[in-house]
C-alpha cells in the first residue's frame, strides 16, 4: 500500500485531493502540505528515515502553481536526491506537460480531479513502486534503464505513454507521431530530440522521417539495393545513409 504526500497551497483543493486519495484502498496513508517548503521538510524527514521508516513517502501528488517555490521547483530539487519519492503533478494548467516529462513524473492529472483519473494515476505509481521493490537477479555492472514515459494529449486529457510501448516514431514537421500497438499519438517534440534522448533505450534512426525501436524489428529486407524493415505488419524504408549502421546493430544484437 502506498504512502502519499499531497501538496497544494489552496486548502479546498488540498482537502478534496486528500479525500479522494484516502478513499482509495491502495493508499495506506495520505498527508497534506500547503506549500513546497513544508513539503520539502516533510520529504527530508522521510528520506532520513529510509524506505522502511515510519515517515517514508512513496509518491508526492504535487500542484504546480504555488506561492514561493513552485511544484516544478520542488520536483527539480527532489531530482537531486539519491532515492526521491515518485511525482504526480496535479494542476489546472495543461502547458507544463513537457517539463513534467523531463522531470520524470509518473503522471500529469488535470484539475478538477476526477476520481477515475486519480485512480489511474495511483495504479501507475503502484506498479512502479512494486517493480522497484521486487527482488531481482543480479545483473552485470552498468547503467540500468528506468521506466520512462512521454506525455500525450488525448481528448483534452494528458496521459503518459511508456517509451517501451513505442514501436517507431514518425517525423511530422516540428511534431513527432508515436506509434504503439494500440494506436498513435502526436507530440510537439522534434524527431531529432527524441533520437538523442532515446538512443540509450535502443531507438535508432533509419530514415530522416523515422526512428525505430531496435527490439521491435522483426525483419530486415534487401530488395534490388533497397533496404527496409518490418515491424509487425508495418514496413518502413531504410535510407542508404543509415542502412549499414542498422545492419551492424542488428547483427550485434543477434550475436548476443
């Protein structure tokens, strides 16, 4: 069960959020703070006590616009800690989703908060907390990729799509279209930015218009000098510029 800190400088909004959180059977405890400074002190005590301490906090539900330190300011400060709590932003403003993405937020919930939308955020947090707590087989030393999500707008609601669920990305001007097994989502991020950000996650450029997840490639095709890849039922062209690098990467992957 989750231990929660909710932060909002508007008392009615904080009270409503705490009411909804405490009504969720997956929440062990839910405390409130009326500003970022108070929240930072409370989180500091939790980190000193450790993850098994009585004052531990698993996740902070955080408003953005607050007097003094904003929610974004607090999230940036927490990013400097070794094991900070997870962050879910709860805000009336849609325009900060990209910053939330950069700060590794688990979710981005818009006010007025709906019970079912909050329940979805709690589900995502719970999955991440359980994944972190689960015993794992020791792995070779090296960097470990943590779950990452990207915010997308869907029917006026900001949702977070797991990067691991994305098969390929298509450039559309200053935008990029993310293709998953369930559908596609348009985000206002250039393909070049995603190429740089997701290189360590196995995404590789195959064309000026496409970035693909190496693990999702089912087949590499060579036909009369033209190269293409198949991802499920989708076939994408590979430019000559990128063909040799892609073949080398696939060969190394197959030889593991």
